[in-house]
């Protein structure tokens, strides 16, 4: 399977919106928008983030839009985030996409956060060189509760 990152196109947004409304994926990601089904809020979010210096990419697998990946935030505090359609989980797509993303963004350190029980995402991050640096807790809208999370860092 060929994994490619490219600029986000307007036509990708309906796919991202659908992907972010999968109940199982929302539960696993945990830290999601308050109401992922609010299309106006989704569109406003993407309009805001696309106007920043953040690096946003669409993940393609054999030409199909299967997710997104980004680096965002203030210099010295920039974080990575990614979302892969649940139908494609377990195929190495997130790992390949994140490796490519961090290769495109040479700035270090980069940070990531993941729910402490999201073993799949933690495994992806660790395969890409991120290491757990702290444990924290935060309110997870998708779970309606405060949960534990890990903070990870990718240094030089």
C-alpha cells in the first residue's frame, strides 16, 4: 500500500467530517470536539487552522483519502495530531503517515498527547521516535469524563 501526504483540499473536508463521527474512533481518540456532529463548528475549525502556519496534510492510501495529519502550535511547543479512518486501522498507515510528517517538519522538539488507554496510538507514536515524558489528565469530550493521558516528545 502506498501512503502519501499532500496538502488538504476542500474536497477532503467532508471525508474528514465523516471519519470524525465514527463512535468507536471518537471513543478511542477521546480528546475530540465537544460536538463532532456540528458541521458549522467543524467548518469554522478548519477555516481557522488552515489560516495558520500549522502543517496540515491529507493522508492518502493507494490514492484514497484515509485521514489527516498535522503539526500545530507555538514554536517550541508544537504538537502532532493524526486521524485515520477506522476501516484502515492496523495496516501501518498511521505509522507511515506520521513518519513522513515528522520528516517534513524538521523542527524539534515535537510533542504529542494520547489517551493512556489508546495503545494503538501510543504504539504509532513510539515507532516514530516519540517517548513518554509525562502523565496528565484532561476532560475527554468523547467519553464525558476526565481521563489519563500521556504526553510524548520527539527530540533531535
